C-alpha cells in the first residue's frame, strides 16, 4: 500500500467526495431548501472531517475527526431514508447512495482501528 502523504490519498476521503458530488446532483431539483441544505452539508462534512483530521498530524485528533465523519455519514443515511419516504429521490438511487454511505462508514471504521 502506498503511503498517505496528503488527505487526497485517503480512500475514505475519495469515496466521500464521490458521494458528495452524487448528493449534490440528485438534490439539485429538490425544492425543499432545508432538506437539500442539510443533506448536502452533512455529505460535505464527511470529506472535510477526514481532511481536517489528517491535517492535525496527530493520530488521536485524526481519530476524533474520523468519528465525526462517521457520524456525518450516518446523518446522510438518515436523510436518505427520509428522502425515500418523501419521494425526493428515486428509490433505487436512494438505496445505492445508502450503500455508498455504508461502505464509507466501514472504510472509516477500518482506518480508525488502524490508528
């Protein structure tokens, strides 16, 4: 495995960035501003907490930020479940995004254990 020199090398950050772009894409036509804003901010929080934690250069602080990123991942999943009930996002797309969130969460858990 190649060494991690910058946060962009972290798989969890890469996956979170892809999730964020997908969330922005599927939410662009949602008229409910508060829903759209919340899920977009939560998805951005995943990738930004990975980045910020890495830049702290302390494993203890990095782990703390990874836990926050994992929590934001749960928030996105929760919002996606709500979107299914409100018919904001097509159900199959919603399930695919939920699976991406679960994969990111597992990746973050693995990184936390490694630290």
